[in-house]
C-alpha cells in the first residue's frame, strides 16, 4: 500500500510521535510505509528504463548475489512490516537502511533495484543498520529466518554488501536528518508529517528507558 494513500491526520501523527515505544506491542512506524512507497516507485522507474534500454539491466556479477531465483510473493510493505513485527527495529533503523541503499546504488551504478533483488537488499541493509543503530541485536540466523533465507545466504549477502559499500557505514546527524527530510517530502503533498520528529522522539524515549533500566539496576544493587 502506498504511503500517500494512508489517511493520517495531524492528531494521529502527534499521537504516534509521542506514544511510539519499543515495547512488544508497539505500532508499526510510519516511516515503513513511506520507505515502501519510495522503493516501489524506484522499482517502477527502473522497470520502465529496463524496457527501453537493454544496457540498464544489472551487469555487475557481484551484485547478482542479491537476485532470487523466484520473485517472492510479498509486497515491499508486507515484507517491511514482517521485519518490524519480528525484530521491533526502531524507526531510525529504516532511515539508516535507506541511507545504505542509496550509498550502495551510488557505489554500484550498474545495480538496479527490481523485484528479484529488493527483498534480499532490504533484509541485508536493515540488519546492518540495526547493528549500527541499536544497542542490542538479534543474531544473523534470526534475521535470516525473518527474511526467508538461510543463515549462510544472509552471511554472504552481508559480506558482499559491506565490501561493495566500501564499509562506509557511518551516518552522522546531518546526513541522517537530510534523509529524514527527503522521506518527509515524499508525503508532504498530502499535508505531510515530520518523520524526523518521530524518530527523534522515539530515540528520546529509548534513551529514557535505558536510563530508567540503569537506575533500577543500580537501585537493586544498593538495596
């Protein structure tokens, strides 16, 4: 489902902004719908280009490691929702994953996101982004099961991705905010909502939760 088709009111957005949590019952972050819509449009554009230009097809043999033998029967939106459902990765993870996808495509200009490689690219970038952003993470084997791959497959994808990226994983604050702004512009025509505020609020909530856990641990030790 495209992000632009979501009926999101300012009140609902403010509620999501201040109530997002990392608990097991947390709602799906709004950024997932925006990212899914953006990637779907990118795939549609690449498909049109491929039909008109044979040279536009992926020629880099290294990047073909991301291609599936059979196209998964799952939309981008559903796949991202599945990843969130089982990993509970916070909103900032998906923004950083988007940064990585953009960097990957820039570093490998012959690579084109399409229906055969998008799912593997997403699970790989989200897993790597989660390792970069989150304090605690699941094992590769768990991410592999969530993404519908074997552990060896995901390990190989991660390794190829890192080398093809040149290990350029650092995302500073200005870069992070610029990509948030880009994602925000994707839905700004319909009134828009401020993803970066949601992300910052979520990060503040997470920080407070961590501090509370540390305080409780210290209190138990002192008792």
